[in-house]
């Protein structure tokens, strides 16, 4: 039996899939289940995702790009479903293949015979050497293949250009320099995306918009159901401005790039999206702990999280396999001849509980789990681990801190006390939690609060960077953010590829001044530009049901 037949057979007998609807891939649950079955055969995301994209495009639109659709219409051809084109009531004369029309045998409606000698068996499935249907490629084809640019019709380009040009009025009327700049970045890069001549240009445009925090999206429902939204960083730009019929196709293409490039963006504020994003980290922590120490308590906690994750549309089997890889790596990193005696998940239990039970100060110690073991001489030891699971391991939130005492905690009493004393006044004058205000007013107040607070914090950091004593304080802040001095290993799981890394406790902890501090109206960046590609970016997150928070992200510059 061919691999594709085995996959479809397994898929058809799942409880939430009706065997008569195996060809219906417009159902998001079916897409999720199909991905899980494919993953169970060891097929990686870089192979699965293009297959899913091809299937859903063929079901919905016939798999043709805009120019080819216009060509089909001029030829009098109609989309007959499953990528077939022809006259109504007659056998199809053309098929959609790689976004273009291809003639088929008019008697049978099938594609011309192909040489199947290159077909691979499941054990030989190698995404480096095959196309997405498992047909073998030769080495020259693999080397020459480049990302394909899905062309837009002239009509789509015109519509999008008209929408983008409307942003000139928004920019002209915007009084806040930070928002004016952000909207300008949105305008320039959306236009660059629409008019791109290469896929590389589109990727660059998306990365620029992500860097400026201009994009958010939903997550529930699987990749094919995701949409992109414009964030409040571009004040005065309603996301529906870009949501016409053509816009939906474009925003899906942007979402695909976010996935393919492993970019991190905020989730839009739907309860399902927030819950799934939150569960991703908890699934990882609970899973790794249970796979290291399968006690009844650990296994019960993990089983409950796995069930919730599946309910929200998460790919549980894929996440479970990633947890297994991470657990094995932790075991292998322990000293030789060690014996594991237990594992505990401590992330999320609360600061007071952490201190009373384990002596962990959450402000400076990022421990999420503890592995207990006996070393070769029988002594009891522990390994503290901070768990990070991201699509882009070069963009990781190291610390999530409340703002109430953040000035003193991170910048010292002399400068930080003044910042902390103004927090209440800023929250009162920009009360985005006030009941009854409009969405637009709430968005404006959030933006005003973030910019005012971050300017205070940025000015304080800039002042510190000017003196030797201040530099020492910034070094200490860097170390506190990364948990230095508390013997904590950092586990990094790439949820896009499944790759795991474990960094030793002092991996991030040898910064050498001088620091370069910059503030652009939205985020603060502190980096060691002359010495390393790494830097810390500080963002302020406003929340409706709690006080604002600071996010400290460790980032690595992209190679040019």
C-alpha cells in the first residue's frame, strides 16, 4: 500500500471524521486530524504544511493563482472541484498544477500518465529529496528550486494599493510620533508585499511589520483558518481596512510566512487563542516533567493538559513528541551514572508558594521545573530548568515582570524610585480599564500609557549607560533578566522543527559593556552591538484584568 493510502485510511477511521467526508478538507478539525496522522508517520512540518496548503487551496479555489484564474475564465472553463476545470456537465479538460492550468485526457478526465519509478516507500520518505507528493527529485532539481512567488492579479494589486494609500490620511492626522512612524512602516511594507517580485521580498516585508509589532492573528482552528490583524501600534488603522475579499487571501499568505519563518506575533484577544497560546507552554512543562518522572501526580496533570490542548485545536501528538525529545535531552545532560529520583513542575504556582516551598525568588530566578537525582556517589542533587518553547528560538521572552516596582528592581533605587512613583499617576490619566469607553478610546489610552511609561524607563536606562556605575547596574539588570547566578539551565524547544537545546546556567551571563540603549516610541532595546548579535528588547503589555507588565525578550539579530 502506498504511503498516501495508508495516511488516508488511518484518517478516515478517526472518531471525529466521517469516512464519507474524507475529501472535505474545508473542515478545520479534519485539517488538524490529517496533520496529526501525517506526523505519526514521521513526516515533518516542512513537508506537511505545503501539502495541507495545496489541499485546502484546491478544495476552495482550484489551486490556481489569480492570473491563471483569469485565463481559465477567458477560455470558458469552470472550476469543477478538486482542482479540476472544464465545461459544466462534461469531463474536465484541465487540472490545477503548481498554480497553473495543465491539460488532461478529455476522455477520462485524468492527467497524462507519469513515470512512477521515482515513488518512494514510507521508510524512504525524505523531504530533502522529494516533492510534496513523494515523487523523487534528482539533485539538480533540489539545488535549483527556490521559493515560488504566488502572483497577484492586476485587479488585486490595484485594490490593495488603493487601501494602502488611504493610510496617508491616517498618518497626516496622527499627532503621536510613535504611531505616525508605525503606520508609515505598515504602509511601506504592505505595499512592498503586494508589489514584490520575489518571495524573499515578501518575507522581508512581513519581518519588518512583525519587528514593529504591527501584526497579530488568531490561532484556534489550525493554520488554514488563521487570519492576520493590524495591532493598535498603528493607531487609527482598523484591521477591517485590509479585510476585503482580496485582503483575506493576502493576509493568509502573510500568516503562512509567519509560520514558515518561525516568527512570533501576539495572539488576537479571543479567549480560545489566549487559552491555546497559554497551554502551549504548560503542555511543554507538564509533558517534560511527566516523561522524566511518570508518577501518578505528574501523569494525571499531563493527561488533563493534553485533553484541553486537543479540545482547543492544538496538535497534541506533535507537541508530545517534542516533549519526549526534550525530556531525553535533559536525561542525557545529567552527570554520568546519575539516577533520576523525581521531577516537579513549579512554573506558575505563584511567587509566594515558590519562595515558601523551594526558596525561589521569581523576580530573579526563572525556574519552571526541577529534576531530582542521585549522582554517582549517592548524593542528592537537583537540576533547575527554565523552559522556553517558541517557533523562533532567536526571539525568546526571558522574563515577564509586573511594573509596580520594576524601576527599583531593575534600574536601582536612585533612578528607579522616580519611575515607580509615577506609575499610579500614568495609569490614572490613561485609564484604559475604565468601563463604558469605546474600543477606539481604549486603544488610544493603552498606547498613550505604554509610550509614556516606556519613555520613563528608557530615559532611566539611557542615563545609566552614561556612567561606569550605571553600566554596572545595567549588567546586573541583564543578569537578573536571564536568571544568572541561580544555577538554572535553559531548555529551548523549537515548536516548528521539534529541535531542543539545553543551555548551561551561565550561557547568557557574560555581557561586556558598553551597552547601547535605544527607545523608538514603542520598545526599548539594550544591546552589545560591537560584540555580539544578541540583545534584550523590553516591551510593555497592557492587560484589561490586571496591571501592566514588562516583557524582557532575548533576541538574536538576523543574518543579512
